[in-house]
C-alpha cells in the first residue's frame, strides 16, 4: 500500500512531499517524491490521560468515535469501573478494547476505593496492583489520588508505588494545588505526571521540579487556557488529555480540538504535535508509530494543519476511518453490574435541623474544585429544604452497593427551579448522586435509577427521562451516536429545569469526588477535601 501526501516529520521538524510504503502493518519506506496531493500525513493523536468510562461507552464503542478525530491511542485509567467491580472490571475493559483495531493502554488503578471516607463496590490492594502490573496491557500505575497517603508514607500507598518501580512502569499523579515542600515530597516518591493543575503558576512549579504536566480539557474540567502558555518553553514535558469526556462532546472532537486551539494562539506546530503525538509514547513506553521507517503504520491524513480535520485514520496499517465513516465495528459483550440497594422514601431525604446557617458546596463552571460557602438555611417543619430563590439546593449521595441512610448536603450554582437530576456516575465510588428543587423530586429521581440499576435521569412530576447505563451502572451498551444524542437530550432537559451549567451531569458526577478540594459529599457525609476530614452541614 502506497500513500502520498505532505509528510509531517516531527523529529526533523519539516514537511515535505513524499510517499509512504506500508507492508504487513509497518512502514516499509518513506521517500521524498513530488506529486500534487495536498493532504497532510502525520502521526495520530494520543489522549495521555482518560477514563474511558466517562464517555459512557465501552472501549470498543469509544474507539469507533475517537478514530474519526484522528485519535489512535489512549492512556486509560480504568478506576471508574474498578471502583464498582474491582479487578474484574479492569479485565472487562482490557478484553473489550482488545477486540477492535485501536491502541488502548491501561493503568493499574491505584486508589480503589479512592478514599476510606466513602463506600465503593470493590477494593484493590497492593497485591492486586502487583498482579495487574504484570499484564502486558497495563503500562503504568494510574493516578495516585491519595496524595495525603503519599505525604504521610501510608504503608499500602508506599507498597503500590514500590511495585510500579519494581516493574519499571511510571506512576501517574493527581495533585490539585499541591505546592512547595509537599509537592517536592510527592514527586520524590516516584510520581512523574500531573493532570490536575488549574493555574499557570501551579503548572510551572510542577514542571520546574521535574514533573510532566498534562493539559486537561474535558467536559467538566477545562484547564487549557490556564496552562497552554507553558507549552512553548516546556513542550518536551507536556501532553494533552481529556480526563473525562462525555459522549456528546466526543462526537464533536477530541485531542484534535486542543491542537487547533493551540495553533490559533500562534504556538509552533511542531511543539504542539510533540505534546499531542510523541511525548505520551516516550513517557509510557507505548507501541505506537511516529511516522518513521520500521514503525507500526499508525498515522492520520488531514485536510490541513489548522483545524486538524481528519480524512483518514490508519492503525497498524488498517484504515479504521475514511470518507466520514468509522470502519471499527461494534462487538458483542456481556453486561456486568454491581447494584444492590432498595428504593427510598421521601422521608429518607429530610434534613432535620434548626440551624439558621448551613455549610454549602459552591460548584464552579469548568472546574472540579469547589468552594465552601456559609448561607442562611430555609427550614420548613423542622426540615431544611431547597431554596430555589437563592439557588441553594438539596443534594444527596445514596450508597448503591448496600442499603444505607442517604447522605444529605446543600449546593449552589446548579440553578434548578423545578424537578431533580440524578446520576449513578458519581466519581469515584459511583454511588447515586442527585440534586433537586424539592425532596419529592429527589426521591423520584433516585428511585428511577435504582429501578434501572444505573443511569442518568431528569424528573419533574410526570416529565421523566432516563438514560440507562447497564454496564457497571456507568456505561451504555448502545453506540456512541445513540448515547450521545440521548445524553444531549437529557442535558437539555436539565437546562429546561433551570440549570445554568454548561455540562450539568458531568459537573454533578464530580460533586462526590473527595480528593478534589474543597467541599464534597460522599455516601458517608459532607467532606472537607482541604483538611481531608468530615465536616458538618450545620454551622
């Protein structure tokens, strides 16, 4: 197979007219040759840190969509499904991904459960990490979210990092706003990357201390604008990732979008593409081609180097996308789940208190971090209720693995004026999380998800819409196109209820993520992520 085009050589930093010969899935030769083909040929894009589960698609379905945008590989942390199903969930992701011509590289989830302050569906200890790291598909120890465990030399954390060093596999970090001596100790432990920086100065300090900084632009957390100005100087130690990408956004674009935005800022093309295509391969030791003779024939054909619109995608010499159509077929698989709680009553969501003021989570657009607010409570018959006038809404997290009293807190900036929204995608333990304008709607939304054993929904009296997620309660068994449209419709319904957030369900899913400061809610109660301890709703 011979392919002509404008060849983009990222190592020699030049573009030339040429022809590529592909034989047996490898690049046999690359020769300069004049022709009239204007398309550009370059290495494919790599997402350097993603949780495939957050696309609500199983890996094989994710691949079908991603190749349309020139993505040929992902560095994937399967800790979402691991928190539901343990090692069995990780094996599901590997096996499903292996059935399609796409390069999935997985990590051994380091934090299952993410903390001891919540109930998850499984546990992976240091022995489980040792077993996973020996698998060829496991390329690294996935993000060490328990940064207090690193700083205080927790025995289990130290063992997990030690096994990664033993098998000579890198350790991914997760250190939002960690600075100074604490950051130095975190890095010294052997942790080499971070994707949680949300300010320029934070990213700069991490780079200067030897970390590789991954610029994240997902459906909820968007740090591109804060960090991209670091790229011109530190391009050798930076990468791009989406972290969490919901299905409707994935249908529109992927890493190609970040490259286009970087180009529009006037950053050098070759520096951008080194971060997008080369650095993840080097750091994680991936078997992905970089458009060199002898490499696997992994490359993409583009219309231009400004918008990065993909015309064709090749993986191991196979055309996986062409003429606007993905050539990756859907594959059959068996649904796995872990959902064992009973339906709730309205009384379960009462918050009996006489406190005139309450501690409130402030959700922030485009951020995973939250603020703590002290706001006047609205009390009705001894029960603190949602106040739609001040946008202080009741929130709950319900343990989905066993019957337990729902945890209650209050949150601002969702903007709901009626009804409720709920999701069993609640990072990282994936309990049910719901926010509503009244207790009745919250109860109905929670029970709808218990009935279907996982999904996302919106409820307002007779108006109900649910997207079922039967795979571990976090992924669909449908195609990307189907789930993408269903998700977009549900997002719109939430906004019709008054929600002012750009991505209501993605933001909702992170309001139980305890390892991101400052205030979050687990199934055990309100949690102060800055102090790493429980706190009270009453003030």
